[in-house]
C-alpha cells in the first residue's frame, strides 16, 4: 500500500477523511444590549403569558408564583429574574424559613433565596441576576431566562413539598 493510500485509509478509519469541501462555520451570533423588548420577544417566542406591571416591568405567573424580569443598574445592564413564592408564612416561622433559605443558598448557585416581611407575613423570593454590560446573544438570553425561571420554580416546588398545607402553619 502506498503512503498516500495508507493515509487515506487511516483517515477513513478514524473518521478524519474529508469526503467533501469543508462547510463554512455558521456566522457567530453577536451580543446586543438586553432590553425589555428583547426579553418580551423571547417570552413570546416560548408562548409564555406575561404583562407589564404599573412600574413598567415584565411580570407573569409560573406554577402559581409571580416572576418579574427587571433591568437594573445605571444603564439597565443587569438582568434580574425575581420570583415571589405564591404562599406566605407566619412570622413565627422566621427561624425555620431563614435556616431553609440558608441551606438552599449554601448548597446551590441559583437562585439566591431570601425572606422579606410583608404585612405581618413572611414572603420568600428567588433571584438570578447577571451583569450584561456588553450585551447578550439570543442564546445567552434564553439560557438566563431559563435559569431564572427554572431554578426559581424548582426552589418553590421544594418548599411546597417540605411544608404542611397552608391551614396547618399557624
């Protein structure tokens, strides 16, 4: 076998043989500024229902819990997906709730979980925040929204499974 034939044979055997001209790589997606309209367009493309609240923020309900899509920072460069659990807890449960939130935050990267007292009850929130000063591609934006919603819903689902029904908490 000639050296050229051997080389072609080895190329075919190891899957490195070119049977046709190389295909050009796809054009790289460019990062562009993240705006409320871009987030809304993405949510619509997924078939999600949402609205603008009184502050002009995008908001919707996923698995019974409210989520907001906020653009924060001096130039709206920080995308934050914030969720509020659909239940509240009595303030007498503060220590247990804070321990659960601390456990979650220690064991997981996302979402950040915290507790607020609102009208004499405890409300639990989830947050995923990302600095997008240099913009984001469509794929990156999709990943960030999926992360914010998915991990927030996951955390709220875990809470639902750990706590007794609402009527048994007082």
